[in-house]
C-alpha cells in the first residue's frame, strides 16, 4: 500500500484513514522481528517469512456502461503455503498497492497459524473506487479479474474471500467465471459466497462474532464482569455491528458506535437494535443518535474496552497517550501502529491483536471450504458451535504464552504462529 495508508477495513462503514508513514509491509516485518526474539528459531526461517512467495500483478480492462474502456491494476500476493493453500481476501479500494497486499498476506499467514488452520496467507485487490461503478461494471471487472488470476488460484492452491469493497455477490461472480473457464462448477475456489451456491451459514457474521467471543474472554481474564463493562466500537459494518450486538446481548453496555460520519454516544448504553448497520442503511449511525461525537473522540472515551473495528492505523503515536480504555480488542486488521503498540505496552494497556480477535472470518471460511470439498452443508448452529470451540482453543494457546513468558498479547499470538510455521518449514526443508 502507499506509504501513508494501511491495512484492511473490517467494515464497509469506516471512518477515513489517518495519515501514517509506516506501511502494512513495514509493520508486519517489524512485528515478525520483534516476536522472533522470544523464540529460538532458525534465522533462515525468519528471513524466508519476511518475503512473499509470489506477487501477481495484472491489468484489467473494463468497458464502462457508456462504452469507454479503462484499464485498472490488480494484485494477488501469496506469502506462505507451507501449512496449506494460500488464503486471503480480495479488496477493491483506491489505496490498494503491492506492498499493502504483501503486508496483509503476511498477517493472514500469522492468523491462519494462530488458529491452527491448514492455510497460508494471501491478499489481493484492484486499485479502484468501487462506489464509482455500477453493478454491471463491478460484475464485468470481477469476472475479468478471475480470468487474469486463473493460473494462480484454485481450491487447492489459493482461495480468495470478500474484503473491503467486495461481498458475497462478488464472490459469486468470481466463482462462476472461474468455473466457466475450468469447465466444471468449482465452489471451493472462493469462500464468502451465498449459501445457495456453496457458501457457509454464519460466514458474514463470523469476524464480528469472534471479536465478541475474544472480548468476553478478555473481560473474564482481567476480572471485568461483562454486565458491568462499558464498550466503545469504532465502525458499524459487519465486524463492528455484529460484535456490538453480541456484547449487548451478553450484558455489556455498548456506549458508542460509529461510521464515517461520526459516532452515536450514550454513557448509559445505546439501544443497539435501533441503529441500522452499514449494510442495512449506509452511513446512518449518527442519523439515529440522540448525542453524537467524532470518531477521534470515540477512541479517547473513558471506557473499559475499546474495539477499533473499521480501518487500519487509527491508534497511532499521536493519540495512544490519550486513549483511556482499559482494554483494546482489535476488530479491524492493523488498527494499531507499531509506535502506538509500544506506548500501550508502556502504559500497561493490553491490546488483544487482530490476528486472534477477528480470525472468525478465516475460520468459518475454512469451514466453508470443507463443506465445498465434501459437498455437505452445515447448519448455522454447528458453524457457531465450531467457531466458538476454535476461538477458545486459540485463546487458550495465546493466553498460555502470555502467562508463561510474561509478554504482550500480540507477541504471544506471534509466538504461537511462528512456532507452528517454523516447525512446518523445518519439516519440509528448502527446495534446492
């Protein structure tokens, strides 16, 4: 990505990104080096993990509705496949760059390893503003992207998924185009599809559900009764909204939620059910609020828990000292810069990292992939039960490292991931 933007928005209704000099790739590499200090790993393995295995760059011609043709640039970064096929989102956004895709693919590698899923990391996208496209233009763009990536994707090689600017419908188009090119229906080439064509129930809600599960466990770990806990959620798209609804249902007081226009705020707790999500009514959070504050004010509220669930780099060196939440649970990918992380650690503010907290998306994508391979659908109840089990298992693995090594949650998550990746690399060796 460009040097002054980063990272994946977990929500479609995100506030604007802040200017920040460090790219996703630079942050990912620095986090890798920091975590490696805690492990006695082969330096050659760490060096290999600093680089992607492959980055595909393609040109995508699009005929607009008025007949003129415009050519867009697309990327697919494939970071590591030592534990299984590449896995990661596909985004449409003006800030997509090669470095961004590489950095995000690295985070996907760590995320899959933390969850002990048989996947490696990938990420891709097209440099475009999807809001400028008609539905027909977006469909033509998606189908051509599938054609251009045909040789580097596949259900046993690289499996894209929805991301910022894409959705289940885009995955349907992508899967259909790939299937037509292959001459057979291949639902396992993407995840995040509608259930009617091989998607999994619960996939869309899964990242927000996993954030809520991990938030609940963090409250228990630090001795915060959930029914007495105040929570502020930045972002009210699929991740933020689902996390907020579940935490509200479980008894927490969600005092603020936001979209690009600002935040609804009630210190006694919002009526979450009365606020439409971004999917229900885009950018409508402040429209239904009795009291509003800015997104900048939201992250500095005096609450028990802050959940940044919008875009990357919202917690920076400039505002980390003003954050008054006792616990931070990352709903978006990369909402905390490296410098802010250091400030939070110095202030003893625990930060539960994205690669654990929002891993519900890739976990249910794995369930979807299994369902596609076996041609047997799971009911929603089973999906949610399996997700809960996987999230608690991952939480316990990371928690053990936190307690044993007395390190931060982010370092602990990386220790778990790198330990598994290093063992796999050492077992497979290096092709001469």
